[in-house]
C-alpha cells in the first residue's frame, strides 16, 4: 500500500487500512502502520488522536508514539489528557515524549493543566518527565521551580503558584509575537487559549 499526501488532502485519504494495521495483534504489522502514519504526518493527526481513546493499550501506545514523532502542535491538549488520564504508564510516557517534542507548544497546555489539577499523580509524574527534559535546554530554565515543587512530599500545595509563574515566563518568552504577512500587514499572536 502506498499513501500519498499533500496539503489539504487529509479528507481524501482513506486511513482505514492503516487503522486496521495499527490495531493488529502482530507488533511488526503495527510498527509498519506506525511508520506509514509518521510518513503521512500532519494529515494523519486527527485519526491518531482518536486512536488515543482506543480500549486496547497497544493501540494507544502506537498512536502516542506516532504523534510524538509527528510533533504537531494540534495534539498538545490530547497528549496532556493522555498524560493525566491513561491507565498505562508506557502510553503516558510516550505522551510526555510528544510534549517534549512540541517544546513551547506542549508546555502551555501542560502547565495550564498542572495549575488546574495539581493533585493528579499521573499529571505530576508526567510533568516531571517533560519539565526535566526541557529544563536541560537554556531557553527552558524557568521550569526549575516547577521541578522543585514536583519533587516535594506535598507537591499539590505549591504546584499551582509555580505553574502559573512558569506560564507567565512562557508568555513573556514567546508572546506576543509580531508576525508580518506576505501583504506587509503586521499582527500579534496570542498564546493558545487566550482571546
């Protein structure tokens, strides 16, 4: 099977053979399907995002691994949801890998969720994973207080304040961003979730 893809073609692609293959019991078949989904890239994101809710852990694992490799910012909220709610550690770990691959775009929904749900053990564990890896990069050193709070014996007490402070730092680093269109007009972008 050959999958050809280009801009705007996602509605004309029949993903059902790949969905069938990625849900197969044979790991080699699933790996092949995952590689095909990754090769297709962004047009496959919606299908893979839906597969994150499959009842079979191996299917969710394949979907999370594929989305981590594609690294499309549209998946950030879904990856945070998996990080917080999936029953399988390996699936949550891959969701964290996807957020790491997204960098700034993955941090915004992660820190927002952490501030809103500081008592979630899965979210705390996943946030430690993501923040640990990103904080090694110079641009993400502002995550150090978040990591310190996540290591406390009662992290839920201090997480909201440090997550909000990290969001403020993230906003200052990345937004507003002035963008010039091809026509020469300028406008400012806003962080995800803001008007």
